């Protein structure tokens, strides 16, 4: 009888140990996630609904979101393990192109995404990496278009070698985040640069006057406004060809570097 109880106790312990070490699969909860692919210069939006019909949207930054691709998928196309979720979906216009998204969560802050373009045989053709952050309000793309669509319709192409105009692109911070940036540059009046903080409804806006701009060789050095006393924002711009600007944004608070990022901007126009 004693031997029976010992054996029974050991079996219970093994079963309990197995049950305690079993990890549940993660889930994609209903909501909106957004992020930027710096490689493709596109805004990515993942929309998960309670009804089981979902969307992944890729919108091109460099032309002011005139073009985009909408991938529709359902619950059966999402496979999750304890560490990641995989979404497999066909391209809506090209049947020979497949998309695979591998989403790995980082705490509750964002998903790290491996974005894989595959051919009809499932072989990888192109890969991208980016983050998708939780967005509890409207997507940054929607808010931008709601506020700027009429302005975008009136824009004209930049003249060769001219800086004046509206420029859009991506800023990559030293910490690995990516945000959209809009530069409205005017040589004879107030200029504005706006950084749209991904995953939030917030923006950082800086203005500068013509007298705040100095030129050194091919570079424009700019001292922009900062809302906090004894703090400053500095920008460096370099016109690289006719179509884009490369630059650097630096913020210091009372002598300490608070933010630094490099960016590439493309001219918006018809």
C-alpha cells in the first residue's frame, strides 16, 4: 500500500510539473498598431478586429500617401505560439506574391516585425524589419491626411537645386525608434519642422526664421525653437540630389543631449 501511495505521489508531481511549465500561446488582441519601414519608406498599419476580419495597410510616405496596399486576412491566417504570431496573406493584386509577417512582442510596448515578401513557391524575395507600436487613437496616417490633404493637393514640384517647399520622410533615432517628419522650408519666411511620435497622437514642432539658418558649404545649419528655457534644438540639412534631403536633429535640455536622430526627406509635389 505504501508503494502505491509513493507511486501515485510521484505521478501527481510529474503531472503538476508538466502543467506548470506549459505556456499558453500569445494572442493578437483587437486594436491598432502602427510603425515605419525605413527601408521601403512606408507607414505600416495593422488593424485587428473582434469580428475576425483584419487588415494590414502599407502606405507610401514619399508621395504623401497617394499610394498604398491593403491586405485583408482572417483569424485562420494567423498562427501563434508562445513567443510569436505569424500572418500569411496573398498580395491583393499579384497572385504570385505572398506576404508573411512574424510578430514578436516586446513587453506591452510594441511588436518587432520581420516582414517577408515571398514568391508563389514560398521562397523569400525581400525582408524588412521594423516596430509596430500600439495606437489607441486614429492612426498617424489618418490624422496627417485629415489635417494636410488640401495642402498636399496644391503642392508643386521643387525647382532644381531649390530647398523651398514641403518635404516628408523618416527620422531614425539613436535608440532605434522611427518617426515621420514633415519639413516646411521657406527661405524668406518662417519654416516649420514637425516630428510625429509613432504610436501616439503627439507631435514635436520646431520653427525657425531665415536668420536662424546659416550655410556652410553644402550644409544648412539651423537653430530652431525649443519650449524649455536653457534648451535648444539644432538641425543640419544637406540637399542630396534633386529629390531628397538628408539631415540630423539634435535636442539638448540644459546642456544634456535628450534626443538625437538622422533623417531623409523627400519633396512633396505634383
